[in-house]
C-alpha cells in the first residue's frame, strides 16, 4: 500500500495532491479552436484547471472556461474527507470564465471540482486550494526579509524562521522580520510539529531562495498544512554514493528502492506518517565530471521513494573543482537547498548539520582536487545551532541531530572487554556542549559504512549507521559476491526510527531481509579463508594478508556472532544442551566481508582499496562449544525487549550466501 500524499504535495508541473496534476479538463478529443467537438452534456469547454491555487477565504475564485450558465453550482469536495463538501452558486459568468465566492470556512487541501446543472454534473478535475491571508506586510527599517507563516488562511505564531545566521520567531499573527545579510541565499522555517509543507518532487519546501540585494526588502511567505505526525517513522539512509559505476543504479533500483518502499508502505498502511532522512554522500564527487553523474542525477532516484526526503550533505556532495568550502557547497545549495536547518515532527526536534569543511587542495575549474577535508562543524553553524536550540524552552523535547561524519570514532575494547570511546569530530565536545541540558539527544551519522553506537555522555547517544551502498556497491556488483554487505559485516541497509510522542525506538533494517534479521552467526570450525577457495587467481600470501587469523584452520569449536545493531542494553545468550555458554564480546574482523570484497578484488588482479577493506568491529561476540557437532541455541535481545533467535546446527557452512 503506497503512503498517502494527503499533506505533502508536489508542485509546479509535477504530480500534485492525490496523484493529480494541473491539466485541462472536459477537453478530451477537443481542438484548440471554437470548432472543437463538444463531448459533455453541459457543453462546457476550454476549462484549464491549475495544479494549485492560492485563494482567500471569503474572496472570489475565477476559473477560465466557456459554456457556464446562470444557475450553475460549483461543488468543492475535499479529497481527504468525504464529509467536507461545498456547493456554491456561480456569481459572475463571462464568455471566457466563471467566478464564484470562496466559503469562509474552507481549509487548505485538495478538492474535486464539479459543475452541477440541475440533475446533470460534470467533473472538472482536482486542484490544491491553498487558503492564504492578506500577506502584504509593511516594511520595518533594518529588516531586509519579511513574511508570513500561515495555515488555512491564519498566521501561525511561534514558528522559528532563519536565514542561517539570524533566528527569529513569528509573532501572534504569524509575521516575521529578519535583518538578513542574505549570505546563505535562503530564508527557511523550522517546520513545526503536526504541520507539513508542500514538496517539489520528494523534497519538502521549507525554504525560499533570496535573490535581491542586501538592502532590498524581500517578502517570503510560508504555507503550512495541518497533519498529525505525533506518531511517525523516519528512515535514515546513509551513504548512497550514486555515481553510475559498479552497476550501482541497477542495485539501487533493484534491491534498495523496493526494500525501502516496502518498509515505508508497511508503516504508512495505518496512517503513520513516514519520512526519509539522508545522512550524506548522496553522490560521489570524484565521478561528477568523469561519469557525468552529479546531484541533479540523484534527484530522480530520491523522488522514487514513497515518502518525503530531508537531505543532508556529505563530503562527497561537494564540487571537486573548488578548493574552498563555501564555493564547493554552492552546487548543493543550487540543486538541493540549505546545507543546515531544523524541522519538527510531532514532539521531536530534528537538526541537520554539515560537519565537513571541504579543503580540496589543488581543485580548480576543470581539475578535481585532492578532495581532502576537515571533520568539524564550522563556527557559523555552531552559532546558528545555539540560536536554534535557544528557541526550545522545554528541555525534555527529544533532539535528533543528524550529521554526515561521526562525532565518535568506531569504538574499541580494552583488555577487560569494556568499550572505549574516542571523539572523531574536531570540535565534537563543543557540539555536545551545545546540547547539554536536553534530556534526550540522539545523534545520527553515516560516513563510515559500518554500524556502531556510542553512549559516552549523559543523555546523548550516537548511532553511526551503515551504508545503503554497503561497500561502495562492490559486494553486490555483477560478478562479485552478490551479498551486499558493509565493512563490518553488516548487510547494506538503513535505520528505522519509530516515534510516538516522546517515545523513540530504533532498529537497523538489512536490505533484502526481514526486520527481525539482526545478527549472523559463524561456526568458526568452518571458517578458513584461502586463495584456493575464494580467490583462485591470487596467491595464498596475498590472500593471507587480508584473511589474518582466518587464514589458518580453527578447530576450537568456537562460534562468532555479529550483532550489527548492538548497544549497551542488548543481551547475547548461547545455550548448548540447555546449558548457557560463556559469551565474550570481542573486537575482530567479520570473515564474510573479507571473502566478499578483498578476495574478489585480489582475484581480479587488483589491490583492495584501503578505505574499503574489512574493518574491525566491537559488535562481535564469541563462545566456545564443547564439541564440533552440537546444536546451539542463540538468543539476542535488544534494548526494547525484542528477541531474535537462531538454532545453529553444526557444522554450519561458511559461504557467500550464508545468513
């Protein structure tokens, strides 16, 4: 079941409310001149109905068309509510149009327009009616951007409005003024909870572009659409790396897209609002010019998702022809929108930041630079973040902060098996300090192509989410392993965040698997990685470099469990013949990824790319059985009490398609 688009509307020449677009109605089979064939009983022709229209409650609505008569009535029937129907007598008729009054009680939304004449009727089509108030605001000295934030013709107070530097709130009538220097080229709102905005494609239009000079006053109004998103789901999708290579577009459309859309449809089936939040690296700037595939080419793939998409910028979404952070971001701003902003869904406040300072040494027009960068939140964003958070007076408001590069490094384990956390972001502690005082903060990051969680600060938890492209589309590439797994052994996938009021639950969804697929178990007696078996065109010495301890046979009756969503409140239990085995958390390499990436690259005569090779992970668990052929009961319980089990009948084979 496809998610309803009752509140998010595509505008312009794109699909609008309920899948209807702005077209001419009552004209099928007609010609452009007056000799056209009349095909309806009411003899109404040349009706051109726009996809959307701004109207004022109590004002007039004029519709072009010929053949209307006195006594005709216009019926407006809400698409989202069968009980909301207005029947309005036409007021004025000319040879080319008809005018009728707009009801005072009408709300914004999609409506079917029907002409009723006695016992006969003619459906003209559908239109999005956006009820607007009087929006002509007086200037105020020193204020260069002004506007109104409204819904159903009424101003909405307390909405946060910003230009990326200045932050203000709308007054009791929904009005705002900003002394903007227009440096970002945008003014944007933090969409309040239980409202939505129109979309272009799948992109919510919470921002307006500024085009005037600094001293020119510009008015930018925002229309909000009431919705109930107190209960909602956010799909976090990190590291797309679409570049038209490694048959990535085929893998995306054939594997990732149907899986994500099935998840969206599953949660939307009961009316739950579902949104996508990307976590950066939508594209791969190295191939923007070489493969002629950039951010513009990403848009059609984003638009195939069955939900609105809030985008986030990654290091690979910068223009590699510029050795300057701001200039390298310009193409993203031109095509996607602001590089940092906030919005609300229900009771949750979401913040999107760009934590990459792109240096790109040597980059110039026509020349791709070194693409180097600093992992930091630049000062302008830190100052904006403080102002944005200052508008939230209730410190129990849940905060979800999304950035591309992680705040913390991939955790390690000390000699006692305790997790060791280290900051990765250059000014990570300063960022965390900005969030102090809030009772619940979740940080969503990508970049690493692995899964891990960090709970190093009170009330702050980072969730580094593995990539939908897995190992840059290599492990799912034609002629390769076909299993699409990430560097830590996690299957390529995405996060699912289920929110109901202040209650937040999350999980990692592996593409191509059911939601309850949360771990993979290895019988290490069966795991030996040799060139002869996995890379016959390579030497054993070359394979052994990457296989490590797995190059030698293991006859210790050990099992290894990879739990990709693990955090401190998960539990891993293993029983053999009814007895619990001792389970130890370990930091190691996932063997399946070694044979799925390194082995195939060696077999192709290539050196595995250092950034792509198997990464040590601390979400592995090991236990020792009493014999090589006993059956083990594996039980994994997450922090929310959900249990996942496997009956491991040993010996269990080690293969590319193992589960």
